[in-house]
C-alpha cells in the first residue's frame, strides 16, 4: 500500500468528519488542528472512522502520532496493509 493511497484514505475520512473544510491546501507537516477547524471530538471521530471502516485500532497513547497528515500516513500505512485494505 502506497503512501498516496493512505493519504487519500485519511483525507476521505477528514472530509466526512469536517465536510466544510477545504483540504486542497493541507500541509503534511503541520498539525491538522492548526490547519482545520477541528476540535478533540472531531479527532476522535476520525479515530472511530478508522476503526469502523478499516478495523484499525489506535490506542490513546498513539494519538499524538496522528497530529499531522504525514504522521497519519506513517502510522497508518503498515496497519492498513496488515488488514488488507483494498487499493
């Protein structure tokens, strides 16, 4: 599974959680909460969508690793590959 595929999965979930946000200029190295109008509940919704759609569990202690888009991709790439997400 490529990083681009994982990035698109993350962006798709963010678009569901925050449908009014413009994701076209999202920077990978800047915290998502600094770029988007998201609060902690929105972040938890992202984590819940990952679990619901892809059966990926993210323990609370790993939440900081999902702070940026690049961090999400790095963290989720091996986990999504392990659950055989179709590309």
